[in-house]
C-alpha cells in the first residue's frame, strides 16, 4: 500500500504541476426534447473539471447554427442546483483535491438551458468550447494552447419529430493503470431505441479545428483509433474501448456517437475526456463474457429469438485476493433483470435474465454495460464492458388483400414481411391463391417465416371471395298487343339470382310484369349487381309485339240523322270473338 501511494502521488504531482491553471478534463453536450413543444430542447453541457486546476466556469455559452437553414444564435447556460460533484472513485476516509485533500480528483459540472429552434432543419449544430487543455497531455502537440471543443447534431425535421440525444450512463474514465488491460464503455443509451454507431475521432479545438497528434515514445504516430502508447482496440457497434497502456501518460480521447433511424442520421453527440495512466501496484478487476469465460470477441454478444428466455451470469475476478468487488449495471435493457450477487466479496457476480418479445426484434442490438470496482485504496480500480443482444426474426406481418370473385383470376400472394416465408390457407397452392378453389366467403391466409436463427413467426389476414352474380341466360318472346301481361322472369333461361332489376329498351327501370298493350318492344335487360370487384351480370329478353292483321271498308251515311253508314273490318288473324272500339278506346264492344 505505501509503495502504491508513493508512486501515485509522485506521478500525479509531476503531471499537474507542469500547468496548474488548466482544468478542462472532459466535455460533452446532450439534449432532451420538450414533448409539449417539439422544437424546444433542454441543452445540457457536462464539464469535467480537474480539481488541481482553476475553478469551473460560472456559465457556458453555446452556439446554435444550421447551415442549410441559414440560422445562427447563441445562448448562455448556467449550472444546475447541487452540481459540481466529485466523481472520483475514492475510498471512504480519503479526500481528493476537489474537497481539500491531496489526491487527484475530477468534478462533474452540469449546465442547462432551453433553446427553441425556429425552423425544421436536419443539420442543427450545438457547440461550445473551454480553455484550456492540460499542458501535461502527452498524445497531442502543445496541449496547453488548445481549447476543448465539442458539438452535437440535432435533426428536427418532421420525419424525425421530438427526439432525444443518446445519454451517458457511465462517468468518463479518469485514472487507469499502466501495463494492465483496461476496458471502458460510456454506457450510451437511446430512449427511442435508435441504432447507435460509435466512432473514435480526433479531439477538436474549434468548429473546424482539431488537435495535432504527436508521436509515441517509440515514434509511432497517435491516431483516433490508437490514442495511447500501447495496444488499443475499439468496437464501433457497442463502444467498448480496451487498452493496455505501455507506460504512464496523459491521453485525450474523443468518441462520437451517431444516432440512426431507418438508416437516416438523426443526431450525434461527442464526449471528449482526459485519461491519466499511472503506475500502480493494484491489479485492475475484470469481467467475464456471457459464458463465464474471460472476455473475448465472441462471448459478449449473442442472438436470441422472441419469446426465448435468456439467462447468464457475468463473473468478476481480481488478481488481488484481498480486494472485495462490487458489480453493477446501467439498466440498459429496462425489461430485463440484473441481480448482483456476493457484492463486497472477492466473488461478486451478476445474474442477467430477459425474455424478449417480437417488439424487441430487429437489427438494432439491445446493449447494457456492467461495471466492477474493487475496494483498493485510495482510488478504486474500475472495469466496464458492454454486452449486446440481438433479437432475431423480425415481426411477421401481411398486407391487406383486396376482395375478389369466385370467377376471378388466380393471383400470387406477395407482401409478407420479412421475405422468404410461405403462404397457406384455403385455395392456396404454391403461394398462389385460386378464388374458384376457395369458394365464396372469408378465408384466412397465414404467412409463416423461419429465420436463419431458427426463430419462427406467423401472421394471418383474410381474403373475401364474393359470389359471381348470375342473371340467367338470354331469352325472347313474341306477343300481340292485345295479349295479357306476362312475367319476364318466365322467359329467362337457366338459373338466376334474385335481387336484380329490369330495364326497358330505353334504359328505364321497370317491373318484371310486362303489359303488351302499353309496353315498348325491344330488349328488356335483367341486371344483377356484383359486389366490387365483381362485375354486374346481365341477361336479355327480346320482346316482339305484333298488332292484329286487319283491313277496313267503309261507307258514309246518306243523309244527316240516317244510320246507313257502315264500317267493315276484315280480320285475317286471331280467334273469334273479337273486341273492338270505335271511340278511341273509351268503350269496347264484342262481335
């Protein structure tokens, strides 16, 4: 213990005394949308202060700009109540320089304010900076002359709506040990479940300015992906950063987290932090993969099917047998449970359990971070890692198919999502629906999908098949104008559906009872309406009306008042007796 304290204090005194006035150890900007006013956002600036430097600023000025909309303005943010907390993982009974002690410490200061964006634009940049970086930083040139600058992107177009930035659930790392594997994760979460992509970037000093990297003691240039003197790995899908620093150093790193929805960039945030690598006698604890074995590139991610219970334990270990360990998680999957066991002992572990639903399916993984801390003093050693679960088998759904007719043409069933499934149901053969085979009525069609993960799912919809209407077959009739009324239905051939209507040769709707003496001759149509998309069916009865074949001879009366006038009617058809009228049909007589 004494050896560790001596080395720690000696190193840190050497580092910070080189420039006692600098204080900027980290910076980030996040935002929360106001659901009652979707164009208003609570902007939060988190400033991480090196407690050996000057005081935290009393306010932060943010710049708000959109190049595409030609907008630009500034706003001042002020500290929130009770901010400025010491976030150094220090043991009870010890004090950092943040609280008047001698050990190095980091404070988190949060500044907030509300902005209202006047237009809907996809490129709002919210930015701020602070002077100055620590002159003791070893991976960039002339660090004490460089500001620390970060920015965040807001896309507030109508298609995005009221969106929140990813939020960090883990504080930035401050101190790690040389020559030991250390892993860290920012624990970024997205409330809307959007896809997050992590990218190490060159730390910035201004809107279009970046720091200039130097070279490692071995002459290897530093880069965003290799900001340490030592071996570094970074996973862009979950943000895990693992490093084995080769020697004590002070490194600045920056990570951009971009947020995508349906492949469209809708936001991003940057976290810029200073990492102090120290020589220490303590061993850093570590975590296992999901299989209980040491972490590797295969055992911290998995794929499951909806409805499948997933359980596993995350184990912790520490080569210092006297250290007691504490394991926690960031509640990254709210519907899951993570139960710490044996905290405060050398065998702490966490038990994870989750049964995802079809609503959790998709290509975006569900991630959570686990942190283990030892109780080594004066400053605890931490190890943080992200575990990701992809729920396979996208939710299955079907489109709505239009109604058809029994006599309608067969059609291929398409539109099932995801592609690659099979269709089944009445009238379905090889994914083709045959209305005539299904018959009239409502038929349930089912779409079944099995993913390459073995996840199965199905969805169903109904297809309505309507009967094809039948008006019967055409017919004809010949009538005399004096014949009695007839029912036109008696002259249709074949069977016919009820519920139709008759039209006369002029297209007028008429009764099915036809009176030859007062009706037109020609084509009478019986129309049975079809339920769309079925067409109407029409059958015709051709009516021919014949008059009597007769001729007349007449002679006038010889004198007024005489009754010797005569009309002779010569009838060549019909059957006796005959009915006749000589006064325009007002009266009839028989002969």
